[in-house]
């Protein structure tokens, strides 16, 4: 059973990453035009890379959730690994191949040498396509996270070889091993070897998601509405306050800053859906939007003084909490005095929920395609911006916000359209094909892992 609330969080995670990269490309475009204007996108999206942390926690939760009730053992583990590998690799190969062809056409074989930091091109491409660790990012840069995803899947497959009742203890041993690796100096900011991959701190986010999954599937759900609101405020605070990337941030820092509130958020929203109380997402969304809006209005950037960022964060979180209470209060008042009016708002909120669920469905394609589309969009703006007549709209860094707004809208809309098409024309057909193949290979329905979300 697909959890709509988790799909909403997938959509949120993908959009955080998209806006983070829009901000980066916006800054590059301004610099290429020789201008010094600050990017229009800032605020919480300065730390939009936290969408990756949310993805990792979701992965841990989903692994436990979809295998609940599945018989562990060799066949169940093989079914699980086949399901997850065929969910990732075919779509990844399509986008990675597109990027490899582009690099070859644009730069020849020398382009792979540049992309791979001087590594031998064939070995670099092989590791990229197989999602193996290496010193350079894969041929499509965002694929570095998929290297970790495949490691998570392989690790969880090994756990599935043992009885399900042992799973909590085995996950605890995995976490202890990760901490021990840090104590002996194995933690690094980027995992370019198998040892680094095994002891990479962000694996703890996957483990935290798995713990949330264990709690939800075992029925240990406590005050999911309150937990969700607290998690949203916590995540809002970290998205606002977290500053420049440091070595600590790239290792355990982001686990503490983003991984923990994301795990609490997933536990909360999954609990809400299990208790059929998903309406709590409305005040949660109101609080997040209010906090993000207030912080954005300060116009802060990476180098803003710590004291200013701290004060702005405090105000943003307070306003977010007030927004939550206002929504809850009006919801209670309408429920008491005008329940019919409250019920008439249901189609509107269901429409918003369905839209975010749809974005969640597209999230894997969106994650892979958005940098390709937006990089092309930056080139289009760079070309059109050469014209003085078109400069107010297309020359990034021009006076006024119009050029920035048009660029942001163009990148977001084109990325969503491309991801929707990729999902319908590539990802979804592949899911169906490999789903049929799984049913042929693993015919016993009671041991088969549900279709991957």
C-alpha cells in the first residue's frame, strides 16, 4: 500500500533539491553576466540540499514498511533486492546514457577526463553506470546519492536473510558499527571507496528512517499530529539557521541538523495516515510556509552574520508556530459552529494533496532530469540576455526582480513537465515491465515484496 503522506514528503524533498539548484544556477548566470546581484532565491533554499537527507530517511522507512509481513530468507531477500535494483538502475541508465552522449558530443573523450578528475574514461563510466563509489561524481552528478541508495538496499537485503524478529537488533548493530567507524577515523565528507561508503555518516539517516518504520509497523504511534508539528518547526529552524557547508556539516552535521527532524517528521506523518488523521498536514504546511516566507523576507545569504541568521530563524519559527495555532483554532471553530463550511474546503485541500502526491510520484525522474533541463535553461537565458531589448527579462542580474522570477518559473515549470513526461513515458512503463518479470520469478505471492513506491 502506497502511503500518500510519504509521497508528499518525496515531492517536498525533490522540490527542495530543485530550488537549491535553481539558486546555484541563478548565481552562475549572474556571475557570467559580470554582475553582482544577490540571487532572488535564498532563505530556506540556501540549505535545500537537505532534500537529500529527507530522501535517505524516507528510504529507510520504506524498506521496513514494504517488507512488513514479508517472509525473510533467501527468496524474500532476493525478491526485495530485485525489486529495488530494477526500480533504480534502468531509469538511471537512461539518464546517465543521455548525459554521457552529451559529454561525448560536446567535448569528445576528453570530456570524460574532465568530469572524472583525470580517471580513465572507461572505468569512470563503468563505475558511474553501476553506481559504484569513485573519487569523482558519476557522469550525471546527482547520481552520487544513488550510490548510497544501492548500498542501503544491499545492506538491508543482508538483514532480510535473518528472521524478521531480529531486525531491530540488527539495525542497532548497523548503527553501532557506523559510530565505531567514526571513532576510528573512517568518516569522510565524500565516499569514494567502499570503506568510506560503509562508514559514511549519512547512512545513519537511512537507519533513523528504518527505526521510524519499525515503530509505525509495530503500532507504536504516539500523538502523530503533535509530533508532526514539532518536526516541521524543528526542520524549519534548521533549514533557516544552518549556514555555510563545513567538513562537519558534510559528515555528522547534516545528520544532526536535518536527519533527525526528517526522521521525526516521517514518523509523524506516517502515524497520521495510519490513524486516518492526515488533515493535520494542513496546519503543518501552513507553519512551514509561514516560517519559510518570513525568513526569505530577511534577504539573508551565506555570509550573513550568525547573530542575524539566529534572530531571523527565531522569528520565523515563532511565526510558523503561530500560523499552525491559527489554522488549528479556525479548524476547531468551524468544526464546532459550521461543519458544513469546513467540509466544503475538503475538495480544495484534497486537490493540493493529490498534486503533491503526483509530484512525489515524479520525484525520482524529477531528481534525475532537473539539472539537465535547468542547465539548458541557463544557456537559453544566457543567449537571449545578450540582447539589450530582452535584458530586463532574460539577463540575470539586471535591475529589478523580473529576470530572476522568469528564470525561476522557467526552471521549475520545465523541470516538472520533463519529469512528468519521463515518468509517464519511461519510468512507469519500466516499473510495469519489471513488475511482470518479478511475478514470473517470485510466484509465491505471500513471500513477494510489494511493488516498490
